[in-house]
C-alpha cells in the first residue's frame, strides 16, 4: 500500500446503542440471577466501546493494524473500528507558519534578513504519516531551504551604478517573488502530501552591518534621480524663456548676455535655496 485509502467505517451511533444495551443487560441479569458470568456482557461492551472513533470537521484518522496501513477516515462524525486498530490523528485544516528571520546573501552577495509566511494543509494523510518522519518539522526545514535558495536567485534591489538591469528584485517584485517562492515550496512539500495555499515574504531588510551604508546609497540614488529631473526641467524653461524673448523682441541679447542669463536662470532654477534678487538700475553691462 503506497497510496492513501479513504474508508468509511460502521456508524458509531449504532455501536453505542449496542454498548448501552450490553451494559444494561449485564447489570439486569447480574442483579436478578446473581450469576457473575453475565459480567461478560459488560466486558464485551467495554471492548466495543474502545473501538469508537470521533472525527471532528477538517480532521482525519489514520488506521494501523500491527504496522499495516488500513486506511484513513476523513468524514467527520462518530464511527466504530476494530478496537485493535492504532489511530493517528492528522489535521486537515489550513495552518500558518511564520519562519524565523534568516540571514542569507542575495544574488549580489549582499547579506539580507528575510522571513516567509506560509499557509499550508495536509491533503494526503498517507504521505504525511509514512513518507516523512515528522511532517510539521519537514514543513519548517524545507521552507527555510526554499527561502535561502530564492534569496540567492534575485538581487535585493537594482542599482544603476552597477549596471544591474534585473527585471525582478526582492524588494520591488512582490508578486513575482511570491509566485516563485510558492512554486519552490510546493515542489519540496509534495513528498509529504502537503498543499501550499500561499507563500509570501513576511520580512525583508538588509543585514544590520550594511543597513546604514545601503540606506545612504539609496538616498544618494534618489537625490541624483531628482537632480536629473530638475536639470531637465530647468534647461527646458531656459530654452523657452530665450525663445519667447526673441520672438517678442523684448530685448536683444548677444551671445555673452545670453550666456549670463542662462547661468543666472540655471542657478535660480536648480538651487536648493530661494534666490535673492539684486536690482540693477544701470545698463545691462553694469
């Protein structure tokens, strides 16, 4: 037997009625006849009572007889099985697993801290019971291994100065990374008969020893990008100003005066502080 076998045993309610009948009959005959042989009714009743199995919703019972797999009960209710059967309870409910924060290296070799949140449940009770030693511990170990592998496949972030043009990064590509993680974990847990309902990154950050340096690097990258936009806009505004002055004949400017105006406008438009205007009451040359 290498596959899960679903069985539906005898109704436990019928056997419960029989147990009560045997106990009452044994007591009745014992009192009225005084013959102790009727105690066998009560003994049989307790043996039958041991075979009652209660299966709650989204739970299952795996049945064994002297090491041989008999089958699994997945229907909830009260049932009766052979009293000699060994019964193992396995939950079929969805379970959450929040892994510990692991220190791993990303694709670029940068140390990062990462953890995952996994939602899983058992779908094959045979595999969960007999193909792995402890399926709950198996989930923890294989999830950590999958997270380590995933982190080494992608960079934490893109940096233009390194010429990195990766489309998928751990920080920005949440959906793609979650799909890759879910697929990786599901392949590893299939041997234990476990279905992965959801897998996603729960925590992601640079390791403490480089966190400060990487934060400064990200800030510098953002400042450079902002300055680039500011310069582009300033050049466009200066060009527009010179064109409008020329079209409307407001003032005639030679190359030297145009250069001075461009310099002043660029300083004003690109400066961090407000400009302090100086009133010139003379000519353009003074």
